């Protein structure tokens, strides 16, 4: 995970969600549809940032490399852990639910998924929200990446690439939701998510840790 970059742009990052409130609400709704009715106490968001997702969704802990991000996350009620996704400072099988919201693309994907499999207890769930690379928004972000404050360090994924990697790391039972069906500047009210991953730019997948090795 890119520590220095996000530590510098904390305020810009956090204000994005205020500027694009309907987009943010659309994303939250898509994630909520895949969450358990009761969030377990040992729940974690990796790449928690300023806790825009974790604080609203009831996640207890947040891990991030940026101390400045974590300071804001604490103010939103999150228990902070300083660290990176590729080397999680947690015991094996110590978590009951893990969320990553638009963060996997900023990490070494294979190392991150290996670590998630290690710390997530067997038969428990991982939820990953991401910008689908082949979607209109994914294509736009890739084109603008070199000049973008937030996405120049990103490696976007397709749903197929992600599920292949998840299967290789012991996950299965995939369930999808998708949203953001229009350009961001045209979304004025929150969109209702639908199943699948073939038409929305923001995709959420829930996967179960099915292999214990």
C-alpha cells in the first residue's frame, strides 16, 4: 500500500465523498446488501483511509499505512492499526469479517490476498469493492491515471481477474452487486444496486474463506 502518497492528500481524499455524496451513498448501498445483518466484533477494513466506509457500515477495526488517515478514522469511531495489506500485523484466523473498499488496486494483489486468507477465520467472509477495469469509469480512470491525484498508483482489475485470484487463494461462493451505471457527474441521487458485475462501474464481491491451509 502506498503510505506517503495518501498521507499527503488526506483532505482532498476525504472531501471527495462530500463532493460526490450520491455516488458515495450508491457505493454504501451496494456494500450493505452483502453485509451480515449483525457485524461481528472482530471486523476489519483494510485500507480504511479516513473510515468513510467502515464508520458507517459498523466495522470495528481499520488498518492503514497513513497515520494522518488513521487519526481521522479514530475520530469516526474506528480502532486503528498502523500497517500495510501485504504484511498484516494480525494473528492467523483472528478476524471474522474483512472489507476492502477501492483499496486492493493500490496493493500487491497476490500478497494481499494471501495475507487476508491467513488472518480471516475459516468459513468467514471477505468483501471487496472495486472499480471494474472494463467499465466506463474504469477505462476513464486508466486514461487519466498519470495525471490523477489518486489513481496514478492504481492497478485496476476486472471481476474475472479478481475472482480467479480469489479462487487461487482459497476463496469461493462469490456473490456480486454493482452500481454506478452513469457518469459520476450525472448521479444526483443514490442508485439502487443490482446483482452481477457486467454493467456497473463499482462492483462488490463477497467471498467465503473455504480452504484452511
